[in-house]
C-alpha cells in the first residue's frame, strides 16, 4: 500500500525540481554575464583560476531524471537592484556549514535572515542580523545532518519585505577524478588510461538510499560510455578505479564523469557532471600518406620530353601536405635507360611519410617503316623459276637489323624452315620446284636494331602454272519467258586446278536456235555473269573459259530463252466515277477486262502527280475489281494497268480522283441572329457555314416549317435564307446540310424571340384612407418579354401636399422593353389623403393612488384612457410586452388579481401612432391561501444552543415575498426575516426549556398567515443502568439491564482489559442483548443510556465474563458480530 503522505512529498519535490530548472536557466545566464562570480557552477569546462577546482565533481541527486548537465544546479546568487545574497557553495554535505554573505544593504540597519526547507523533516530558522558599516552581512549556518534537496534563504527588512533571496542544497555528492594518477595525461591513440573516481555517499535520506552503482564518462561532446562499479551504499568517500580507452584521433580532450545510483547508468539519482578540462592529450604518431598521381612505371619515348605527374600528401592532423612534398628526379629522355623519381614529406609532428618512388623508362618503341614490294607485281604468272623478289628499304632511328620474307602457297603446302626466310638485303630469288606449281603470296617486314618488329608489307600474289582450266558452269538467267530484250546471265566459275594460275576470263557466243547460227562472240574477262541484248525470238548462250596461261576450256550452252516484248492494252476504269466522293464503309474499285492480261496492278496516290503512293495491290485475272472496308477519310487518285505472262505491262489507265468522306459536315450558324436574340425586327436573315462543301442546306423551325437555303458564291460551304414577316413569338431552329458523300450534319439549336409591341402600364399605387407621411406612387409597366435593363421600372412620383385627394404626375415617360419598343405616354397617380401630426394619449386610475403596500391596489382599480388629436381614430391597450393590442371602448379594469405591465397608445386616421404609454398595475385583494405547514425542528429535542426549523411553503395568488421567524421562551423573544424562497432557518441563543417557534408568511401587498411548532432544549443526561450477565456460551454472552425512564436507546461497550472498552455497538431501545462472534479470552462489558435529545448517561457497572471459550474460527481480539471500533460507532443500532 502506498503512503499518501509520501506521495505528497514526492509531488512537492517534483514541483520544486521544475521550479529549480527555470532558476538554473537564470543561473546559466548569470554565468555568461559574470563567469568569475564565486558559488556559481558553470556548465562549460572550468579553468584553474575559476572558483570550481578542476578535480571537483558536484553530484546533484535528482531521482528519475536524465539530466547530465549542471544546468540543474541550485541558484546560489541573488542580485536585487544592487543588493546581493550569496552562499559559498551551491551544495553541501548534510553536516557542512553554509557561509551566507551579502552586500549592498543599508549600513547598520537590522534585517531578518530566514533560512528554511519544506523537505521533511522541515526546518525554519530566523535570525536578527545587522549590516556592517559597509552594508555587508555574514552568517555561518550549521546544517543538521538531514538530507534536504532545497533550502531557501531570504533577507527581509523591518517592514517584512523581501530584500533578497538565494537557494542552496545539502544533497550533493562530492567526487574527484584522476587520469593516470593526475588531472591530465598524454597518451598514444587508443591507449589504455587508468582512471580513478571518488564519490561520497551517505545513508538516511528521505525515500531512497544514496547508492553509487555505475559511472559514465565521455570525451568532449561524444556519447557517454557506462562502467558498472561496486555497490557503495554506506556513508563515506569511496574510490573506484577502471580503465578507459583513449580516442583514436590526436588532439586534446576534456573528459566528463557522472555518477549513477543504478546499474548500467540507468534512470535514478544522477550526479552533476564533472569535467576535467584538457585532461587527455592524444599524440600524433601517424605519418602522412603520399599518393602518387599517375602510374608506375612510366614509359618515355626516346628523344621526347618528360613531365612528371606529381603526387599528393595528406596527414590525419595537418591535412593536405601536397605543397610540402620534396621531389627528386634523374630522368634523361635522350638516353635509353631506367630512372627513378622519389617523393618525400614530413608532418609538423616529425612523422616522415614512406618514400614513394616512380620508375621512368626511356625506350624506343617505334617500329621500322613498312617495306614496299616492287617485284613481282600482283597476279603475275611465271612459267619458269627462279623468280626475283625485291622491295624498297625500310627506315628506323636505330637502324635496320634484317628483313623477314613470308611465303604462303595457295594449296597450303609448307617447306623446310618456312614460311619465313630472313635476309639482310632488299631482295632474294624464289626458286619453286616443278611440283610447286600454283599460286603463292609473299609479304615482307623489317626488324630494327632494338628488335622492334615492323608491320608486314601489302601482300603480293603470283603464279607458276601450265595446266588448262575446266569448263565453267552452264549459264542461267531468271526467266526463260521474258519481255526483256536485255538478259542477265550467271554461271559457276571454271576451275583451273589446285596448282593452276587461275581463270583469266570467259568467251561468250549468242546462238539463234531457229536459224542454228552464232550471232556474235565476245571476250568477257574474268566475270561470272553477263548481259545480252536480244530481239524477239528463241536463243541460247554459249560459254568458254581461258586461264592466265591462255588455255581454253570446252564450250557449254544454256537452255533456250523466249523473248516477247509486246505489251497488253490499258484497262478502262469503271467505278467509282472520277471526282466522286463516297463513304468508306465498303469501297469497291472496278475496271474493264483486258484479253491477254495475266494480272492487274492497282495503285492509289496521295497526290494528283501520282508520285506519293497511298496503296498498291495485285489482282489476278480474271478478277477486275478490289474491295476494302472501313476506309478512313482521305482523298486519293487511283489507276490500273495490265501485265501479261511475259511481264509486259500495259499503259496505265487514266488517273481518277476519289474522296472518302466518313464525317458528317459540321454546320455552324453565323453570328446573327444570335442565340436567344430578342428583337422587334420581324424580317431575319439566317446563315450557316459548313466544314466541307455540301450539296444542300435546310433551315428547320420547331413548328415544322422548313426553308431551303441558297449557296453563297460557289464554294458550297456558305448558305443563307431570308424569312420575312415573322409573327411575334419565340422560335427554335437549326440547319441541316448534306455533303457530297451523302453525310448529313446538323447545327446546334438556337432560339430567338420576335416582339414588336411596346410596354403597357400594368398598375399604379392605390391609396386607401389617410396617411401620416408623404406617399410615393409607383407606376409599374408590363411587357411579355420584359422591360429593358436600362429602363427604370417601376417609375414613381411623390405626393407631399397635406389634404384630401392629393395627386402627383409624370408628364412624359420613356419605358422600353428588351426588344427596343418604347412607351412615352405621361401618367398621373391615384388620389391620397395626407395627415402628418401624431396623437397624444394619457392614463388615469380610480383610486387615484394605490391603497395597499408597495404600490399594490387592494381595491380593483378602474382605468381610463384619453386622446388629444384633431383627427383621432382609435385607442388601444395591451397587458404585458407580448400581449395583444385591444381597442379601447371605455373604462376597463385588470383582468384578475396580479401584477401587470400596461401598455397603451392612440392611432389617428392617418395611421400615425402616439408614443406608447406604460404603467405598472398591481392589484391584490385576496389574503394568503395557505399558511406555512409541516413545520419541523431538527434536532428536537436537543442539547445544543441552536436548532434548524423547516417548513413547507405558504401559498398566495401573488406569491410569498418573505418569512418572519420568531422563537419565544417566556419573555425572551427573538425575530428574523428571510426571503420568500427560503424554507428553513437556524434559531440560536437557545437555553434549556420549551420554546415556541412561529413562522409567518407575507405577500407583497402585506397579507400574512402563520404557523407554530414547539422546541424542547434538554441538557440533563439519563441515569446509569445496572448491567448483569445472564448467560455465557462459546463465543457469546447474554446481558440485561434495567430500563431508564428518559432513555430512548442503549449502547453496549466491551474490551479485554478492565476499564478499557475498545469495541461498541448501539443496540436500540431494549433492556437485554446477546453478544455473539467473540474469540477466546476474558471480556469486560458496560452499558450506557441515550435520551431523545442525545444526552448519554455515564457508564453502568462493569461486568466480566472471566476466561471463556471463543466461537469456532474467530481470532482472539476480533470484533464481535455487529460491533465496531469504539471511535467508529455511528449507527442508531447494529
């Protein structure tokens, strides 16, 4: 179970923490303004000259907080307009002495120094203190050893006003820390540092023990690292040593420690952080790193210039050291060899980088120029050997060492030491053997004195050949029935054998099959095809091969070819007709048949010049038409030609134009007449334009009238019609047009209204009776299609002359309708009667003044109204603000008893009202209908000097305005008055005796009724009863006592010690009772008598059970059934 008192303490302390957090923010600001002020704990690392020593850690015990900053420290300085109050520390051990000093006070004046803390156990000390001649005060306050997080200090002047204040705490732990046995150390990166931390803890604080279980440390602002320590929970200063790892990066670091009351640095009590400034210096032991730009080795061509790529250098501390690199080079590009370029650099810590070396090689990589073979020439045939091979010399800076000559035979055979022969001259003899007839390819390359090998020369192919070739293949052509006089022939090549010199060419003969004669013989050269020019007839091509040695093959002949060059007649086009426009849903083009046609070629074009093909199709005879569906909209030109079996093509048919039109024409009405036009012109011209030429346009009205339209000019896209003598009314119309492809389009529907009638006067204002102001007569004109927007309607004039039958006139008007028709005839108003003076009305009563109290009439008043006006009409009155006005016909009275607001007014014949009169009428001639009733007094009887009388409300038609309460004992009388809604009153100053209480009710008119009740004040207690035990059983005792005359109830009390009664129960107005549910033991009982007024007798005689057996299962000392602890006995009976 939680303790409410402790919970309140916790809440109180949390509130104090919140307040201190805001005070701490002010402390930080003061730190920034006055960093040398003593007693202020700053959050930045402190220096040696500051008041907080570098090795002192102040720990703020803050439960359940994650704060790791000194911003939660108490404020220890107060500055109030030059008056200061300080403590020598922000925090103390619970047994320390706090030194309180101040300045800026009035010299030699006396002040009150008040020191207090509400933290339990609360403490408050008040001291009279006198400022010295310099206005300084000083006081040493000895703390009492109790933990208190928050102390308040105030200095008040003799008037009790707070002059200055300050806060401090005695809750902190004081901690010191060392690294490698000192406040600072210098180490290598990631070195292990020995750390020693001292923390003071103590026991006995409120709600928790000041344990030390873990410690966190961090370098600069890096995240903290937690170290679990031993559990120190006894009072004293404790030391923990542990190792930490130095940072990786060189530099100087602050290290901050913080102590925790929980393991793993989890939430709980957390100390204020301690920072050792410049505690860790990490040496720079890492040398710079040189990065060579470019590659190594670098090859430099002999005789060329050399430019080094350089290098970059970076250091983990100094950064970019590229500018500090020392470069050393021995490169000589004019001498072939291997050279070194070296790079070195040292950082400011003296760490030298590893030397980086680039290898530079000066080389000759240029190959010799390529030789050019001068003999033999390409394709040359040699009947004998040796064969001279020669070439032009190559060039190279280092000179030519030798030449390589390569021989590759066409048949692929090799020779010993082949295929390359090496020579140092620019020629050699090639001596093939008789068995080495055939083709051979040679090529030559040069090698310089540093063994650079040049490129091969262009190859040269030559022959050694004496063998005749084989015959070529039989000549063939593409068709042997043709209309072409020129025929192209091809054949397979002749073969000159593996060792032949190759085919030189072919002889061609044209043979006439009909006359069996040769027409011509032609030398073709070494080609595998030819073209011949033949006439109509039957022909064969004869062919003979000759090799490079002049040997000829046997003659071969082709198959017979027939030549026919007579073309068929041109087709005649049938449909669609030239220049036709048709729908493309299904389009058929047809033409007349041509007798010797094998097939027809249909073509269509995008242009009339027939240069941009739209569609082409072949139609095999005997078909003479083509059909296509869903043809998109376009215009094209088409024609047809015939082709016979020999491929002769007829002339084209004539070129016909055809338009595919699938779109209904867009019909657009001209701007006039505009849609919705309202006009008084009844002759109207209607026009349309169409998006394409149309053959017919018709104007259609919704009354089924139609008008054929006429084409404007000759473009078939503009149409018009004039409709004359149109009668007044509204027309809806549209135009339909049909294009040449029979597509029908319709315009949007429009409407227009013809109106030739001017507006007429509809009505003018009618005046009835009299008017009390100037009257405006309005003249309203009517028109079937509305009055024009620029015309005022209605128009008006004002009748301002007083009298009967007055009028006003407008000599000329100009009322135009929306169609432009206007009415200008003048008008005169109806007659009106004008009266502008308002009547005056007065009220009189009888009796003239109220005859009751508070302006109430006890006699029913008679009310009379009188009017002053030259032209009166009626008077009227109403009861209440929301009543109904009633015509006044003579003297009247209130409708019933009560309070009324009477309003009255007069109206003359012009309709002008008088000002509304007002009077409050109150009439009450009937007394109260019911006196106060059901009076009661509680307590009654009573022992007290006061009691409360209550009653039910009296009744009156007008309501009860007040009650008068009177209480009387002999000649002693008291009275008081309460409001009409109050139904109770506490009478007081009661003495013992029988009092008479009277309650009188009054209405506002003074009528009253009263009611009475008695009150008995009894302060005499009953006599004590005599108590006896009549029976004892396990767990129960039967008791009886004598009756007391004035008693109305009795109470029983018992305990297990004589004279001490720990349990009791009210048992009612009885003289015996059995107590049940008792445990084993001895019990002592008494009884007391209670009277009606609550007086209690003294205790009866005490009776004892002696040792008795308890009820089964009842623990000794448990209350008996129906009994409660003595202080809780409240009910009338158990």
